C-alpha cells in the first residue's frame, strides 16, 4: 500500500483516511508522504456515530483521538489542504434511539440512518461542525445528508407534518397513497427536499458562526455528498430518492461531492452507452460551476491506479474539479445498500 499512497497523492487524489488505513503514526505518515501531498482527508465523525476527535457532544472513539489531532496539526503546519468527514444522518449511535429512527410505512425500522426531519438533530450536527471548525481544517465533507430513499420517512413526525399537505390522516398515510397521485408524489419530493436543505442550511450557518468566532481568513467550506447511481436513476433519480436539489445545495454551501455508483461495484467503460448516459446526467455540473460552485467526484473502495484513472477520465469528461475517495467501504455498507435499493 505504501507505493499507492505516493501515487494517489501525486495524482492529487483527496484520500479520506480512517486511522486504521495507516499502519504508522501520524508523524511518520506525514514525514514520509508530505512532499507528495497537496490535500488530505480524515474521518471526523464515523457512520457509527462516534467522533475520532475529543468531542463534547458525540460519543468518542478514544483510540483514534491522538492520531486525528496530530495529523491535523502536522498537515496544517505544512499548508496541506485538510478535509474532515462528518457522517450526518448516517449515524448508528442515534439510529438505535427510537426518537430518531427512520421507518417505512409498514413499520420497518432502520438502525443505521436516522430521519432527517429532526430539527434537534440539526442542532447536534451544528455543534459537531463547530467542534471540527475549532481545528485548523479547511473543509468538512458532509456525508449521509439525505433520506435513505423515496420510501422514507413514515415516522410519527413525518406523518404528522406531511399528511395534511395531501389531505390524509397521519395514521393512514401510506407510500402507495402518495405515489398513486402524481401531485401528491411531487409534494412528497418537494417536502422531503425542503427538510434536507434546511438541515444543510443549519450546518452552513454553524460554519459561518465558527468562522466569525475563530476569525478565519478563508471560510470553512462544507462539501455535501450526493449519491449518484444507476440503481437510483443517476442524477435526476437521486433528487427524488434522496431529497436533494443540486442547485439549492449550490446556493447554500457552493460545494458538492458526487459519490459515484455507491451501490454498483463496476463503473461503465468509456465509449459505452452507459458511460454516455452517466456523462449526460452529470451536465448539471457545468451549471453548478458556472454559478461559482466546486464539484468533486468521490468513490468508496478505490485501491488501484486503474480505479483512480477511471475517476480521472470521468472527471475530465464532465468538468469535475477534483477526485476523492476512500480505500475501504463503510462498515455498514451491505445494510445501507439493501436499504437504498432493496425491495420494499
Ligand atoms: Zn421521519
């Protein structure tokens, strides 16, 4: 792997590292690779819900704290662009708490991802943003910022808030009732995306508050992950499934990260119809950038130079500014994949 680290850095790949990806101290890692590095990503709050820094609000994974703090300090002192990831609704800690759980209309409860319609959780996320912002980092990679898919959420609060908009009793609201009427379905999409954007807006406010409190020269950037996969209808389908609107995110944070084919192991090859469809669905990137935004291409489980080159090619063909990724898949990957594209 040591050879790859060097190659990945040389290719300006923003590597989002888990401390366990590196079998050496932060100091040794930085002194070995700093001369190749322009940017570096490190997990700040994992999908387990645990923080890898000494958080006062989230449960802390203590064994990673020293590594996190040393890495951030060293990278900052060498002027390396540092990004810290923060899983938002993908939170296995709150996912176990019935007050936060997201649920299907038939009462199937998820425990890996919570309902976005939780104003109090936005406040919790805002605290996490401020805590991360107290470190000299340049960027937060905001992961898991949407709904699991169109079949969510039918928790008590979502029923109560949405049912009146389509003339239904909260207890009698079903997914079937919504999709049978195109107007209701459109209202569902609109309402869910408003929820998602409000959550992101609150975190962006927190970043601005932190900028003022710490007197940052350059504002802390929040880069929002969006999932784009053929199983969920590429870019257009993703809007309805997960509840985000690229242009609205552009207005709020100005930075987007496309998690490419999260549910599909193989990327289409250049020249194939599927590749062309993908490139076409990413046309929105141009408009996003024209309005001053930045777009990154991200993928889980990138370990070979071939995989890296595939991303470089697609980035080039679509005008995407930066490529990023992780070496490994999230630990709860199979559950997530099943909940996002499985049958309901
Ligand atoms: Zn809900």
